[in-house]
């Protein structure tokens, strides 16, 4: 089973890419959904958040009540230290849920699974996927989309962008880049081209049904990523397949 990581940034157009992938009957593990799941009352991550923040981040300011996402968001979008604490609690819990779902897909004989992870790089999950797809759009487009979509001020919208790694840095980790700088039809066409390029080899898919082969294939992915190293630390760029809706932005041209 081939596992591909998909990431982008807030308002980058990743939701459209996911919808296009789902239309191909390719399963997508949505980590935003998992992140909401692991902070439900009773989950270990919920208990850890309660121990750190007290009742401040829960509805009615009462532990045992559902999470007040707006309150938590207002904290982590403006406080990097608190954001690191929250990530250190939620990321491991989400990783466990991802592995559980991957196991179920493998048992079903699924050939390709896409993991939709906004924090694919920040959570180090890029190290365990076969390939990384990044959806890119220019920062000024991100800013305008967030303001229009969420009714935020420019400062509020920028704070949300700044809470994530810049999209142009994510391009360094990509095996495939989808540039969302044109219309939706072009974005969908580019997505289809990438999915065609990463289609798994049928022979390896069949071999992957056997546990020893599955283990070796998974180990090879991890070793390959380790040998390649962190692009931002090694300052080297691996080869990648860039599929653009039009010419890439100037800052991205240097990286592709």
C-alpha cells in the first residue's frame, strides 16, 4: 500500500484538491477530523489539555465540557510557546489514529491512501510517507482568501498564516507541487495529473499484501527519507514533479 502525504496552508486550495482526489475513489485520511476527535472528552489528549490549561479552553470554562475551539485558537495563534505545547499533545494522538486507519486500509487491500495533514512537516509525518504533495498559492492570495472567507481583519488573518510554516518553505519538502494560482478547473486538472503520476505499481501493490514485504517497504520509505535528510537543514533540493496551473510565482521558481 502506497501512502502519500498532502499538505498546504490555510486557504491554499487544499480542500479542492482533496475533493478531486476523493472523486477518484482514493481514500483520504483527514487529520483535521482526527485532531477534533482526539480532543473530545474522555480522550487522553483532552485530559492533557485540561491539565495544562485548566477550564479556560472549555465551554462554560468547565473541564468535562467540549473544547472551546475559538478560545483555544485565540491562544495558540498568538502565543508560539502555547502552540508548541498544544502540538506536543495533539500530534502524537493524531499519529496513533493515522496508524490505526492505515492498518484498516491495508487489511482491506487498498493500493493508495492519501493523508491530508496541514502540519505534515511540523509534525514530522513527512518522514513516513512515500511521497509529499504540496498545494501552493502566493501569500497575498492566502491573506485575501482568509479575510473574505472568515470575516477577519488583516492582522487576524496574518496571525493565522504566521502560525504555520510558510508555504514556500514547504515546497522544499515536496515531491509534487500543485500551484493554485489560476482557476478551479486548472487546479483540478493539475491534481489529476499529479495523481496519475503517483499511481502505485500493481505488482508492488500485490506484494504489499504480504506482511514481510509490507514491513520491508515501510522500512525502506523511512530509511530513504532519513538518508535524504531534512531539506531545510541540508539546504539541498531533491528532484520533484511540479505541476502548475500556470507559471509558478517568482519566489517558487528558485525552488522548483
